[in-house]
């Protein structure tokens, strides 16, 4: 066995290579030269709650809050993934014991990390064996229904981390502004999986958005969604050359839903999947509203020197089909 870890939340950076996905970034591991999507092979996904380390929140309230977050993901009708509470444990998260554990730990040195998700992967098969989530008690927490000022909402953060636990990477559908003294503040987000947390006291991230639903559906598709959902595919270029790391957003004209993807690989291609049939407007933009490392490995060079560009025509997504290749050429800023 080996541990392959992705530590994520708030403004923390993602470690490890995300895998190209329809509509989303998924986690992947390379086994024997093959790229394998990191996902659970069986449902329900069983998890335990640690009885250790809690400070601001009782163990019972903690279990109830994360239970609500699991229920929110499980309620996505187009996805087949389910979860099951397996009981309490004295073990702490992050121990390679084959038990997926959620719990508290005090990590003051991680001064930008509200919580983190880690994975234990079978090095031979690539199978996901365990996924743990820890919540950092160096920050103040709340489980109050309406939130508490100056305390982070545990259910919201748990919802984000369970998305990672399920295999989802970060979404770039959000808007931020720089904080005085460093860091960024979230102004709005169209995805729970946006990598920067809302301010203390906010409970705005307790509800999944269209982008989150597309991501979990892409990983664990229900049969009917497979037979109806469509996709948009294409290529982004600048000065005639393929562009890596551009953020591509499909906006549904009828519903107003936005679902994002990225140009991945060296050919500038993208694919946005799990889309309801209909008419879409396509927007291509630089990934300049969050830290690049939240999405891509630091070894990759992501081009940010281009203007926001819209496709020159509306895109039709057919039922259970693809739009056909859409070409978008962007210009330098």
C-alpha cells in the first residue's frame, strides 16, 4: 500500500495530478503506466467518526453535521454513489488502517487549512482503500443552523471535503478579491468545490450547485443520466497554438446553470459533460481568480495572458450526444 494525499480546502493548494474529466477535474493515479480514476468501486461508502480531538463541537453534533453533508451528496438523483455511517472510533484520521475516518486534529502550522482529505490507494490495482478527512481545530467551528459569526460552518466544509473523498477535484466557478495582508475573499461561488472557503459565519456553501452535480454524476452516473446527458467538446487556441489550462464554462441559456471544465493535455482540447440537452453559451477565461496550484500540478505552466472570450455562436447539446468540435480562439490581453 501507499498513501497518495490531496490536501484541500479554503486557499490551500492541491497536491498531486488531477485527471482530465468530462465537466470536472477528477483525481487519478498512475499504475503500471495507466491512468486510473480515483473513485469508490462499491457503494455504500462506509465511514466512521472519531471521538477524539473535538473542541468547539460535540462528537454527536459533529456526526450529525457530516451526516447531513453525506446525505446532500447522496441525494443527487443522477448519481449512484451512497454513503453509510459505520459508527464511532477512537482512531484519528490519517492513519492507514483501512477505515475511512472523519475527525478533528489541531494543526496550527497549517494556517490556511480548514480541513484536508487524504487517500490510501492499492499500489498494484489503483483501488481506493481508504479516505480520511481531518478538520483543523486551530480554527473555530460551528454547527448552528444559521451559522455563527467568526466561526466556520462545519457542514459546508464537510460538503466540500466529501466531494474530494468521492473523487472530485476543484471547480473554478467562483469570484474572489484580494484581501489586505494576503489571501483572497470569496465574493460568490457557483460550486461547493470552489477551492476557497466562504467567510466565517456563512452557510452559503451547504447547497450543491450545477457544477458539483455534474461532477458527481460524471464519476458515478445513474443509467438514465447516461442515456440523456450530452456534452460539448472542442479546442482552445491562442496565436494558432493550443492553450493549456484555460477555464471553459458552458452556460445553459434556459436554466442559467453554469458547468466548467478546462483545456487539458497539450492539444488545447476540452470536454464539458453531464449536460442537459439544450442551448449553451461557451465562455473561455484565464484561471486568474484562484491560485493555479489549487487545480494543476506546479510543474505545469498555465497561460493566463488572454482575454475572456465567448464562442461566436450558441452551442446545441443533443440528447445523449456531443456538440461536435467547437473551436475558440482567444487573444492576448
